[in-house]
């Protein structure tokens, strides 16, 4: 198995041209010679969760090849997709599983038992799996974003153990690239599309939309994953 995933997060599409252009710029980061096998979006596809925002998203993604998206705290999961809280995408030798860990009306995340059970079902028979969801299950050292992380990381750890084939966990929400090891597997965060998180949690505004949009490119070679981060000019 050798394949690549282009990992994007937090486009916050609002129906306007600026954020749509930023999303297209991130999607265009890879030249034709390095076209990814699939695109994974880890949440906050829309800024207000409205149908016109998702229609804009689908138009942008129409000719981008295979893609899968997990909802974020700004999303309306039912409008993002009607396949339920767990969806999956099969690639050659790898299954990407997108989870809805959102809590209605809240910014933090939580993995619900029924979602974990569905994820186990989706992972059945896969040689290798990737879990994709919005809020990271660990602290990043930034007081603002840490207050909105996934609140029950032990449930994610248990899910990884139950599946047994997880090669990586992909998250967003922080509007900043990051990498860690969680439950013995790589935990990889994509940069923000709409904006970047400022490192000072006391700075206002907390995000900077002048920073170019970015993406993470994950290359899977058997059980190993190599991640590089790329930013539009």
C-alpha cells in the first residue's frame, strides 16, 4: 500500500468568494504529478451550516476525485451528509472513516458510544484504517482551543484498540498544523483554510485570515505515514 490523502480543515464557507477561493487554493496545492488518492476534510465545512454553503462546497468538490468530510461544530451534520454519523471511503489498502463527534449547540466534541460502535462496523475487514473527526482529543497548549477539544479522549483510545488497524487519526478545529502520538498512533492536524490560529490566546482577534490557506499531505507506505504541510502562495 502506497497512497496519499490531502487533508484539509475548517474552510468555513459562507457563500462568498474569498473563502471559496482559499479552499480552491488549498485543493490546488498538489500538482497533477502528485494528485492525491483522496481528499479528507475534518470539519467546519460551512460557517453557518446553511444549505447554500454546502451547495457551494459540493460545487467546489465536484471534479476533485474521491473525498470524505466529517462535520465540525459550525456544521449542520444532516446538511453536510445524509448517511448518518459515520461514513467511510474505501481506497486501495486503506479505509478512511469520518466520525461525527459534534455536540449540538457546543464547540467541544464528544465521541458517543453509538458512533464508536458504528465506526467499528465500518472498519470491519479493512487492512488499515484512518479515523477523521473535528475536535482533537488532546490538549495543544493553547488555552482557547484546548477549552473546545474532544472531552472524552478515553473513548477514542478505546475505539482505536477495538478497531486494531488504525494507522492515523486526522483532526482539525485548531486552525493550525500539528502532530502528536495518541494511543500509540499518529494524530495529525491540518492547517486552517479560512484562517490560522494566533499562538497568543490573549490576542484579539484569535485568528488571522491574512495567513495563506494550507493543507496536510499524508503519505501511507504500509503501516508508516509521512506528513508534509503545504501552504498556498
